[in-house]
C-alpha cells in the first residue's frame, strides 16, 4: 500500500485497551478495518488517525528519502530509547475535545517524544505554504510559531502534551454526555500504570485513514 504521509505514534498493543479504542473510534489502526458503530456526531475527524498518541506528527517524506530507510532509522532509534511510564491515563477535557491524558510525571514521555522528533527530522519534507497557513489559524504563541518553523508542527518540544484524542470539537451538552459515555466505555481497561514501551510507524492511505506499518519495541533500560 502506498502512503501519502507517515507518523510516529504510540498505539496500544493488542488487548482490551486497544479494542476499546478501536471500537470507540470505529477504525482499527492495527488491522486496517472498520469496527463498531460509533456516533459520528461524537467522533468526527479523529477516526481517520486511529486510536493513538502522537509522538512525531504526520509528515510527507523528504526528497531522496523512502519508507524502507525510515523503517530502519526508527528501528535503530527505538533500540536506544528507554520506555516512559506515568501513573495512569484519565479522560480529560482539552478545550472542546475529549482525550485520554497521562496522570503523574510526564517528563520522561516528553523527552522520548523530543528525541524522536529531532532524530527523525531528516525524513520530513518541509510544510507547504497551505499547511503553514492552516496551522497559523490557531493563533500560535511565539514558541509554537518557532516550533512550526523549525519542526513543521507547533505542538512539539516544550509545547508537547501527550494525549489520545477521543472526539472532535463538541458543544455542550453533547460534550458532557460524551464524557460520561467515554468513562463507561473505557472503565477498567486503561493501563495502570501507563507505559510506553514501543513506538509505531503509521501511514496515511489515499482516503486519509492511518494504518499501522511497523511496531518497534524500545530497547533502553527503564
């Protein structure tokens, strides 16, 4: 399968947590299949990305780079990286969105993401003027604008906040109703503690859906 963009994500390994995320969004990123029957009014755009936490945001391949060399670089990098652990995950409101967010100290997770963003940046093609214009509609801070110019995305490095998006933007009272539904749906399946001990290379197909390409275990000591 040909892919238009690639991303480095945390994706849940097979099990109850992964199944809950896939059925909530209606798309199984690991199998490339539609699952469940979610309410489109609740889910919206996040379905296409699958159940994940972004580590290195989606990017087009730079000139003279290819998927095979990206796979090897990620595998080699992951062998040097240590797992990152937080206390748990909880359902949080991020503005008008809902997401699963880590509880406790997230510094190791932020360091892990920063290393991946930096060390694999040579594979990223520069953003187009249209992509830059789209990002700047969000009223970026000075730091976010600097990140956009240097790394192609505003919310990396100091601005990174790990989250696993569950919805598109919602208005009240649907936001409150959806949060209650999410709490019921994910009850008893969220990892406790939450450990990132592998990273996943994903690709976006021609229809805009993301697929798992390669899961790489982290080989450093935790």
